[in-house]
């Protein structure tokens, strides 16, 4: 008996704000909330600004560029998915807007990662047609 095909886990939004973030991604847009009072960017989505306490905000597009802030390399497959991908890097990217985001790395071997490496967002369709943001080395 052969192994069943592996499917990648996909986000399952349980909140309207989180669902809105993924809806922007579905249209190849990396967007974050921005406080209308103090201008602070934020991610993960939430209802109130951590900087000033305001509940007034809007979604704004990110430029999609940032730098590697931190990373870890995974050498063991997750229980639910993609053993063909190990080893792979899970990166923390600090975007130019100031938010930090956890994501995956594309177009670079994990061993070649360096602190402050300039990266840019790229979207990939996975699972049920959902698009996920990943990062790759910035192209000139």
C-alpha cells in the first residue's frame, strides 16, 4: 500500500480581520493595517492600535520589500506535510513599513541565508487556491 499524497496545510482564518489579510494575498497584494491616528503599521491584524489605543485604521499596501531579521532551518518534515521540502528555512522578515512577518523562503538555499539579506514578497498558490506570501532574494 502506497503513501497518500501530501497536501500543504493552508491558513484557516477564524476572524474577519485575519480573513481580510488573506483576501488581499489572494489578489497578490501584501497589505497591513495602519493606524489612522498615529500612522503605526501592524501585523498580525487586530482591532486596536498597540501604539496609541485607537480603533481607527485602514488596510494599506506594503511595498513587499524587507530584510531577513531572523530564521531557522527545519530538517524534519511536519506531521501533516511536505516531507519533500526539507530542509527549508522559516524566516522572519522585517518589512520596510516596520512590521515583522514569519514566512517561507524561495529561490535561495537555507545555507546561503544571511542577516539583513534584502528580500521581496512573491505569492504562491497552494491547497484550495489560496495564495501565500513567501520571500525571495530581492532582484535588482
